[in-house]
């Protein structure tokens, strides 16, 4: 199998759940746990982050309406059920949205064994590039999660993935153009007109899917 084909297959496997097919949208075999974290960020304000993950067998999932009016289903603060360190995904929402913007994707991935984190991006600070501020916040979340004992021991350090929608899609593209350490990247309708420079393209070592 060629390297290009392997990259494409791996990316499709990661986020095949993003289609509208009824079977794809159906939950996976694992109950979904969720919890809310406050993580240190690049500014004085904490980064409120939602975490979804495979929950222990027997965890009681409940339906509830999340911030933003999204219908959610998970077992709040349930214990983890990860047989070995799991792949993990950091999500970035659209402009003027919240960490629940990609709730449907987070729950689908968690029910299939992924640990998923979505941050509430902060208001843009004065004199700050809005896109770079997002990148800095995402990187702060990715750095903080492995340091949390219950969370970190369930994460595979070699299996960090990124996904974002609209301005969030542009943010994950900028991240992968600046630094490595990411397994795969998915950008959904990336906004802001961000473009890769030739220098940035040379540093992209992960497969990138733009939808």
C-alpha cells in the first residue's frame, strides 16, 4: 500500500463519522462519558474545555440540552473505560459558537474509542491575531490534557488529531503548518482565507483532509 493511500485511509477511518448516512451517525459500541474542565491557557483566563471519552461499562447515559441548544447524550463525570492509551482529538469551533459546535462528532468519536476535547475559544484580545490566538489556545489544551492524571494516562501521546469547523478549520490548518506532533488533521469548510505558504507546506508531516 502506498504512503498516500495509507494516509487517506487513515484519515477516512478517523472521521468517517462526519457523513450524513444513518449508519455512520449511529453511536458506536461504547457508552460516552463527558466532563467539563478548566485548563490554563496563554492568557490569565481559563480555557473551559469539554471532554468526551469512552465511559466504563454500565455508565448511565442521559439526554440533555447543552449550551447552544444542542441535544446531547452522555454520562456526566463517568469513569473512563480505556483498555490502552487511546487516540485523541482536539476540536476548534466556528466563530461566534461554543465548544458544543461539533458535539455530534465528539460523541460519535468517543463512542468508538476516541478521547475528544473541545475548547470554548476566548474573545479576541487587543492587538492579537484572532487565528493565532486560537492556535495558541488549542496548543495549550493539547499540552494540559496529558498532565491531568486521570486523563493523561488514557491518551496515546503519538495519536493526537485535530479537527475544526469554519474559523476552527483554519486554526487547525495553521497549527499543522507551524509545528508537528499531529497524526491527522480535518478542516471542515475552513474560513478566514488562510493559505499555506511554501515554507509551511514543507513542515506539514501529517495527512490533511479539507472538506
